[in-house]
C-alpha cells in the first residue's frame, strides 16, 4: 500500500475528495454527510464547494453473529433495503432479521432526533445533492440513504467518498454518479485506507452541524 493511497484521516480524505468534486459545476449544491463517519468528510467538501451541509442517517443491518457484515440497511423512515445476493449467500430471509431491522430503525431515529432536533430537513428539490461517506464497500447503507433522498426530487443525486470498491458504480443504481479519489483493486475494507480511522462520535457530528 503506497502512501499516495492512504488518507491521514477523514478530514484529509475530505480535502482530496473536494478537489475532485470542485472540477464540476454544481447547481445550488447540498452536501449530506452519512452519519457518523461521513460527516467529517462532508463538512470539508461543503466548505470547499460553498455548499449547504446537512446530515443523513442510515443503519446497517448485520448478519446474525456477524454485525459488521451488512446484509441490509434501514433509514429512520420507510422500508428496509436488503441485498438479495447476501441473503441468498447466507441462507437468510428478511423476516428472520425483523428484530435486528427494528432495532436499527429505532437507533436511526434516535440519531436523527439528536442531530436535527426539531429542525426540518434541508430541501433537496431541484438541487444537486451530494451524499458523502468516508468510503464505500458493499454499498447497502448508502443505497438506503440514496433511495430516501431520491424522494425529495433532487436535480441530480451523487454519491461521493474518498475510497470506493472498484465496482462501486454497479453497487449504487440509485445514484446518478459515483465520485471517488481512489478505487484500489486490492480493496478489502474502508478502514485500511486511513491511517487514523477512529470512530466518529455523536458530539463531533453535532459540532460540525453547528458551524
């Protein structure tokens, strides 16, 4: 792994991603950080683009006994989204994951209330909307968030992250485009591309939104 492929931290990833995004012309852009890890990246992108910043929340639905292996995802509102391929590979059905789905939806709602309080979400209609995360692996969490954002009728809906799996575009049919800094062929996990990949806390998300 060369130093050119490693981000010092999420802020560094945000700066390098912002340089790529700044090559385009955006129509009234709105940048949404996918909480929690996407928010430090999104905050940098929003500053570079002179864009409005808000937060998006989606929660991974992990496989039984393997919580980090996302087989689905859920947002605070609306139905869950599942990877049919993952369910088949693990011989699971969505019904068997109902308890996990309900728990993750409740946590998504808790986070959204904490981050936004009684503030209404920023409108997406007729704007270029950029959903930002710190990386893209299986894409199921990003897909759930993108599906919800699409209902707001954005002009274009783009997913952006410093590092993405090489087949990232195919993973996100809900996005009009996928933008990244690197798509390494030896991709295994998002965290391997960051020297500092410590967990982002709720307090950091709140501080970024308050600026």
